[in-house]
C-alpha cells in the first residue's frame, strides 16, 4: 500500500510541473465529472420513474378506452333489450286474434328497423328475438313463429328471471341458447332480459339479442399495447370471453393474473411469468362485471427509458469533452438566446400569437425554442379547434331540429286519408298516401344533408298536394322551376318551411281563397334564386321590421312555422356562409314574398360547405 501511495504521489508531482492553463483544465474536468455523472444518474432515475408512470397512465387509458368501447356496445344492446318494456310487445305476446297479431307484428318489424337505424347494429346484432311464455314469438330476422317448448324450463329464462331488471349475458353456446335462437351459428353471444308488465310486474316472456363473438374480438384486437401487448376479456366467473394469440398460455394467465385481480376493480402491477417481467393493467366493465386485462412485456414499455439511459451516457461524455471549449462562450451563447426567448414569451402572454422563436442550434436552448414554437402552434390549433367544435355543436342542434316531424301535420293527413277512404275515393286516397310517402322520404333522405333540386321540389309538391286536400277551398298553388337547375344540389328542407309559413301565416289569416307561387331560377353565373310568394294577409311595415330583426338577431320570438324562417336562415348561413340567407318583402292585405339566394353546386357535397365572410 505504501509503495502504491509513493508511486501516485510521484506521478502527481511530475504532473504539477505542467502549465497553469493545463492545471486549471485538469482540475475543471475532474470537478465536472463528479457532478455531471451524479446528475446523469439522478436524471436517468427520474426519467425512468416518470416514463414508467406515464406509460402506466397511458396503458390504463387504453384499457379504459377498450372498456368504454365495450360498454357502449353492450349499453346499446341493453337499450335494445328495453324494447321488452314497450306496450306493443306485451300486446303482441297477449294477442290471440290472428289479424290483430299480424298488425302488432308489422309494428314490431318497424320497431326493429328503427333500432337498426338508430344504433346501426347490422354489423353486430344478428337477431332480436321476442318469446312469450304462451309460445308467441317473433324474430327480427325470421319473422313470426311459434315456440313449441315450455319457455319456463329453459336455463336462459331461469337465469334471466333471477334478476329481471338487468341484462344477462350468455357466452357459451349451449343447448338452451340454441333452442331459443332462430338463426344458425355456433359462435354467438346472447344477451337476454325478462319481459314484464309495467304495472303488475307479471312475467310475459323473454327478449333475446344474438351477437357474433367476432364483434368483441374486432374491438379488442384493434386496440393494442405497444408492439406485442394484448388485451384479454374475462367474464365474472374468470372464464375467457376473448383470448388472442399470445406467448402466455391461458392457464398461466388465469392462475397468476385473473385470480389475483378478482376482488379489485381497476389498477396495474408488474408480474413475472415464464421468466419474463410483464406489465399488467386491468379494469372492470360494470354493466356485465367483466374484467378487461392488458398484458405487455415490461421492457417494451420501458424501451424509452433504456434509450434515455444510453443517450444520457453519450450526452455526459460529450458534455465533459465539450465543456473545455464551451466554458468561455457559455455566458454569451446561453444568456442571449434565453433573454430573447423570455421577450417572445412576454409577447405571447400579451396576446401576440404570431411570435416565433428563431434560435436554431443543436442544444437545449434550441429545444426550448422549438418547444415554445410548438406550444404557440398548439394554442392556435386548440383555439381553432374550439371554434370548429362550437360550429359543429350548432350543426348537431339544427340536425336534431330538422329530424323532428310535425305531429299535427301527420295526424291531419291521416285524418284526411280516413275520411277520403270513407267517401270511397280510392284514387284520391292513393294520391294522398303517395304524397305522404314522398314527403317523409325527402325528410329522411337516407340521412343525407344534400339533395337535388328536383327532390326538394318533389317534397314541396307533395306537401302542397296533401294540404290541398285539407284546404281545397282556400288554397291554390303553382310551381315554376327552370329545368336546367333541377339536378343542382341544395341543402334539404329549405323551401318547404317557407311554403308552410306562407300557408299558415299568409293564406289561413286571409278571408277567402289564396295562391302560393313557388319559383326557382338561375341568377347570375353562380347563384340560384328560389322565391315563395303568397297573396295572403301580408304584414305591416312594423311587423315586417320586427320579423327581419328577429331573424338577423336569431331571436325566434314569434316564429312557430315548422322548421321556421329563423331555422332556415340559420342553416343556410351555417352551411353556405354568412353572405347567403333569406330576404322578405311584404305588404299588408297584398301578400308576402320570401326569397333564398344559394350558390350553384353541381355535385352533391360529401360534407357541408363551411365558407367564411
């Protein structure tokens, strides 16, 4: 030991004969190694812990997303099961008269189609099956049938009866589920619920929704954890509903994972299985009490931390090597860009979002500048996104209003069909029914926002033809549309509300008969003009000014005509732009003209037009 100390002392003494500059350099490097090395170790540990927490939260959010997707799927199934509470279902199950039973069956078919349109379940639900204890049955796929077995002896019915208020899911394909199904498939999941009278709670039967298992498989397989991680779904008994191809065997996962998390609702932990450490995240699907489990190798989600450790070491080496060269320049090269960045931050804080940091070098200050620029860009994008979301929200509100049908109009039309049929006017009954069909076909238009001009005019003509039957003593009408504009595209339901307004607020308030004139033509090179004119009661200048003010300020105080002038004006401005909308002229005791100016659109848009002016 003494010999080693003497050798080291001699070596240091010889090195002390070097120049002052070199001595300072050696001391500076030695002093830099210790703090930089310590800082690197602390930083790596901090980054590693942060990344693990971040990845844990991210993976948990993925699991929550899968939970929400499955919850939405089975929530929709539960809503379909609630059809069993409809009086129509009870009436069908109780009915013994063949004719009335047939009518109820038709209405149930319409109900099934309505659920299909609302929930778009064609890709998921294979059949909706209603079975009565008395044997009356109907299937959305196979129609009316007679169930010859005793429903009360079926295990599915017995299980559903244990808790009539909640849905019961049957994962396994058993004899009991096959006996209830009207379709052939061996890989189905069935959801069932008891049908009871609302008041007496008398059990009348069972409603069964059959869904292909691959729907759950598709939802689970489309959501992944990293490159090799998988999600697994287990039912309340720990049996696997979905288990993908995975390096771990089912019995290993069941014993070491499923059984361990049986009493917990959600969380995550690390588990070593088959000599590999795995990160496991889980939560519970409350509606069905299922467990959703995500499993991924720990080193896969921690790859970023390993990469950081490598680059931390490399960075430390570069810092030690470069500290000598950068020491004299550090004050100027760091202080100036930081001061400049602080000024840009103050400008951004004052509201100037056009500011941009221009420092471009390969160092930490450059990263801050880029991060600052990204932050400004994200703020602007979030502001724009918020504006778009507000506009989209208004569109949804208008769509909801657009989808509503005036019940009084429907009742009156059906009444007209009844008394016309009673008068034995068969041809007129056919015409009214045909016009009513055309009217509602245009209202629905397969969910499209845009239709052709001739489709909109057919909608108007159908409406007027129906109203002509009811108001034949006071209503005359004429439609004059230029043929060349018939195949242009327009936003649906923009003319009929104006015609309805002319009828109810113009002609009906005038003594004697009146006429409605609907015209459409091309004006200028790129615009269409539609006008609805009536010779009804008209409006005073004061009332006209008030109406125009309400429309401009979007205050629907005295507008109650179907969709209404205000709604049409709002939808036109929202879809076409603020430069388009309604124009109204009127004279008291002479009549009113409402005009619409729209841009020419030759092809049906895939989305709405969002122009700004």
